[in-house]
């Protein structure tokens, strides 16, 4: 088991170091407009205000939290 952990540690460290080295050694060939839709920070974010209340994550989170609280009170 210890050999598996050490092998995984060495493999991850090698992969991490190679990723950084290759990224630093190569030039960027794509512009921000080419990456739009593929990379999170280049993609326009949708507005949550245009969606109805039942499609907003905050409203659903409040409902789930309230249901969890009710179930905890009932089954305590």
C-alpha cells in the first residue's frame, strides 16, 4: 500500500511540474475571443435577474434549507 501512495505522489508531482514547465515554454496562440465559450473567465455570465424565482439558485437554496430545518425538527 505504501508503494502505491509513493508512486501516486511521484506521478502527481511529475505531472504538475511538467504542466507548469510546458505552459511556460509554449506561446499563447489563442486570443480571448477564440476562447469564448470554452473558458469560464472569457464567457459572458448570464444574468440571474431575468429568470423566474423558481429557476434562481438562491431561491431554491432557501427552500431546501427551510425543508431541511423542518425535517430536522420533525425527526429530532
